C-alpha cells in the first residue's frame, strides 16, 4: 500500500478536511522557514521544498543530505526575465524537443566564497528571491541552478514546480522556492517513494502534502 495518508479522507460539507489540514500544515511550515515534503497522489516521487526567501545554511545542508543534491530554485517566468536568467544551453531548444525551463546557473555577486558551500548557496538562493535583486546581483555561471515556471496555466495542470510556488504564495512569501528530489535509503540510485516517503516525513517530522492538495486548497488557506 503506497498511499495510506493520501487516501484517508473525511468530508464536511463537501470539503476534504484531511487534505485541507495537510495543506495548512505545509503552508505554516514554509512560512516558518521549515522544509516540506511535496508528493504526487500516488507518492511515486517526493520533493523536499524550502522557501528560497528564508533559505538558511542549515536548511540547504539538510536538503543536500537527504536528496540527490541537485537543488533547483524555481522562479516565475517574469522573475527570470527581470534577473536576466537566460536558458541553459539546450534547455529550451524547440528543434530538439526540450522545454525543461532550466535557466543559467548563478552565484551571488557579493558575500560568498567559492559558491559551493551550503552557506554560499543559501546566500545565492536568498538573492534570487529578493525583489531588490537585479541582474548585476548575480554572476554566471555559478553553483545554483535556476528554473523558470509559468504560473498562468490552469491549476488543474499544475505539477510539482507550480504547486511549490503556489504554497509559497499562500504562505505570503516571495514566489521562489528550492526543490530537490528525495532519494531512498537503500540503493542510492533509487528515488524515495510510497511508504518510504511517509516514513521519511514522519521520522523527520516534516509536513507532507500532495500536488492535488495544493491545487484544491492552497488558494483558500
């Protein structure tokens, strides 16, 4: 059984109270600067989600420790344009059929060392989230991967990236988040999924929320 939490449903006046409760806990945790586990309905994959605006050394080190280590900063398309974040080579090649949205990697222009440490990456991530930042606030290439997302699409079509930004907005935070894929505790090449995702969230006391939960409730939290 791979989704015991996500099939536990209680309805009051047509509202899925369990789903709404998960969404509320995720929004509060994000607003408090804590990580959240974001999954799909069948829990085939889990993403560790951190607010970019509130990123700390501890949060980024935690994300690196418990995930693939490939951290992506998800930003709205307009924010990418404002910061001059052009497409990574081949990321938006129509002829090759690739539309990943991946932008150029960056470092903060000031206040960091080599750029690779958790402290340096947290600093770069906060610069990306700051509405005061300009293209000159960043150097290219760097150690933090950025990714563009279009928020104008229907919420019914939302995936992980769009749902993560919606959670940040619901928490009254800047629409910028860090996502990293959670890996299993067995073979390092395996993604964490199913009951293992539940155990991961429970053991580390992290709120777990699904993309469907966010689509249904986040705008009304």
